[in-house]
């Protein structure tokens, strides 16, 4: 018996530009049009200056592990444990919750340099993930 397919994220109207870019293998984040602060996930108001003006802009896809956790319990049969969940601080300052691939979960360290890679979950949904940068 095979495991059920991976659950897909809900593509909300606010996050649609992010998922459309990921499908093209491009990483984007919101940038405040007033102060230039990058933010993720999408939100209506900039936490730095309270502006409501923003746009989605390409980001480098390079960053460092800001925080990490290793999951040892499976909450869905499609996820094989253990796996690492990380918060990546991008070079541009935004922080993204994601997974680390290409590295044993026990080897993931805070401050580890990482770069974006993409996993196609379905014909319409592609997720950015991160791997160690050499």
C-alpha cells in the first residue's frame, strides 16, 4: 500500500504571486514601497513603517538558517521522519519557513548558509526549499 500524496498548501489570493513565481523557479518576497523592508509571508501592513504599499520582488534565494527544528513524529503519512524545518533569513532580510534538503537533519545548524531549490508537488504547485550552500 502506498502512502497518500503530500498535502498541498492553500494558495490564497494574498500569496498567489509567491506561488506563481515559485512555479517559474523564482523566489519572491513582498517589499514595502515606502521603506524598502522585505517581508514574508504577505501582509497588508509593513511592520517597520506601517505603510500599506508594497510589491512582490525577486530575491536572491540565498540566506542562512535562523532557527531549526527536527521533526521525529509524523503528522501525515506522506512525510518521512526525521526531517528538518527551518526559518531561513534571506540576504534581503525576510524570513521564510521551509525545509532543508540535501543534508541530514541532525547536521542542520543555525547560521548555516543555504540556497533555494524547488520541489514540484503537483502540476500547479511548486515549493521553495533550501539546501546547504557550498
